[in-house]
C-alpha cells in the first residue's frame, strides 16, 4: 500500500481535488437525506400533499411483537364463502386474507396495522352477534356486506413482483397487532372502514340514521394523492329518466330538467343526507347506489343535454378512512393513534 502511494505521488493534487468534490457533493446531499425525517415530525397543514407510501422504510426497524402474541392463532372464525360453503379458519389466517384484500399492501406499515386491528375488531363484533347476519357463520367474504378476503395465492397473483415484500409486510402487521382490538366500554366496536373522504368522515347517524358514539365525524387528511378521488358521472336525460323511474315510478320528470333536483342537503362533511328528485325524496346512500356513484359526497345538476354528478371520495365515509390512515402514517402517526382518531373514545387493547 505504502509503495503504491509513493509511486502515485505525482497524481496527489488530482486526488485531493477529487476528494474535495466528493465531500462537497455529500454536504450538498445531506439536507436532502435528512428531509424525510424532519417532515415526519411536522404537524399536518391539510394543504401539504401526503408523502407517497414508503414500502420498505419501516421494515428496517426491528419488529415489536404484540403483548398478546399468539392470540390470533388460538382463535377460530367461521367464514361464509361466495359459493355458500362455510370455512373454519384461524383468526390469523382470516385476518391475513382480509388485510391483503382490503388495503393496498404498498401502504405504510402503520396503516396496514390499523387496518388489521379494525378487521379483527369488526369480525369479533360480528362473532359476538352469533350468526345474526349469517346463520352458521361469523362473517362472509363479500366486501359490500362484511370484509373482502383473499387467499395467499390470490394475493400473490395480484401483487406480482412485489409478492414476497408485501406478504412480509402483512405478516409483520399481524405480528405487531396480534390480538389487539378497539374497545368501547370494554367491548369490541363495529369497526367499519372505507376508502377515502373529501376531507372529513361522517357521523353514523347522518349516513345510516343510527347514533353510534364512537362513529363520529372527524377530519381526515387524504386528498389529491387518492386515485379517482374526484369523479364525474354523466347521464343523458333519457337514460336518467329510465333509470330513475325504473326505481321510483311515481317520480315526476315532466318538468324541465333544471327543476329535477331540489333540496340537496349535505352534512358537515359534505355527504348528501337527502335529495329530492322529481318530487321523490331519497337518501344520499340511495342516490349513490342507484346512480353507481363512488360515494354520497356529491353535487348534481341537470340540463337539457345532461345530468351530471360531481363525486369526491370512495365509500360510505363512516369510521376509518384507509387513505386517511395512510396519510396519517406518513406523518409519523402510530396505528393506535390512527385508530383512536377515527374511532372516537376507543381503547386499543387485547380482548377483555
Ligand atoms: Zn357478510
């Protein structure tokens, strides 16, 4: 080594210059490397776009097993499949398939953990109701009724090249939340969730007509980063008439289209609670399903040319917003903080 140094001594000034250049570059890049850490600590402004999901970063930190490790494996659940068969699964296997099916695995680890706890809470709430919804089963695999479910093989097909990475993330979400649920007055809650809002969730009472204290409206930080956050749905006046009178034959659409919509009432979150169309009053949810809207957060207008709905968000807007959970996780919030934010007054703990 020393001999080489001696031999190369004529190039020393060049090497010093190169070293200086590298140091300069490092100093220039240093603030950029530190920036994500700093951003995580800042308070949300509501205007700042959420950082994109970082799939691998949280996985570099060591896993912290749940205080009630092994609980999921020791509990069983009866799952009604689409073909009418009832399958008995460990809670661990069931929740793996629900998390894989219900939330993009590219999401932040803390969001996936919040999703796992919500899914566990939801199915234990249903199980406590002992077949009220499905005789002979605790839950079904239909997302419009209970929760979606994918087998590991189905999930791997959807994930493609990321399958190994995403499966490891879901394993970790289960390990770190094993047996944990959201409790209100010591009981698992009806932990409903949905995709995204326009910036605020809704009270259960304004959407479903039932007051549920832990399902109260809260601000939700998602926005432009949500795919299909704002959508426009258009009908010709003829198609609209056919569809609406098919469901409500008593509707009077003989007046000019400009007068079809009346009294569109929105809650504080912007979700339509009631709207009158052609003299027929219906709920935002009824309008949503009849016209195939992604959410009941909409405004509408009719002219001689077209009937148009402008829609924001996706889902019923009650409980936990999945994109909101991901945005909160991106701001450094833990799964407990996310769950306690969306489910008012709950405690995240093992089953009593
Ligand atoms: Zn069901």
